[in-house]
């Protein structure tokens, strides 16, 4: 087991099947507006895919803040970390 994450929002995690990067077309919001993204994150509460904070539109964090869905996970190949935008702490789930 990994160290217990310092996050009080683990009960918001509803999405257990994180998609692979290859399985998603891209950031949902960027695709709507013709935007560009760098890396992709998935919301662990509802499964929405958004772009990372290094992307121009930061849709993943924007979604987390707007919807109150605090935990995002990277879906980039080889990355298995998650991030709580409220606690600002990273950890690995499972
Ligand atoms: Zn948290
Ligand atoms: Zn985006
Ligand atoms: Zn969400």
C-alpha cells in the first residue's frame, strides 16, 4: 500500500475506470471551442475529461472548481497520480 493520502475527499471518487489517453478524443471543452490542450486529466467524480494547468484553458481545474469535484487524475501514458484541487495534494489512488 502507498502512504495514506492527505486528502479528505476520497469519498467523492465515483469513477474507478480511468480511461486511457488513447480512448478519449481530447479535452471535452477544448474540442467544443477549438482550443488546444497539453495534457489531459479526468474528473474522478463524474468522468469528465479536461486539460491540465499547463494548457491555455485549464479546463480540468475549472471544472473541479465549478462543480465541486475535487479529485483529478492524469490519464497521460505512464502517469497514475491523482490530485486534489482543494487540498492541493497529490497521491496515487488504489
Ligand atoms: Zn482532498
Ligand atoms: Zn481544455
Ligand atoms: Zn466532475
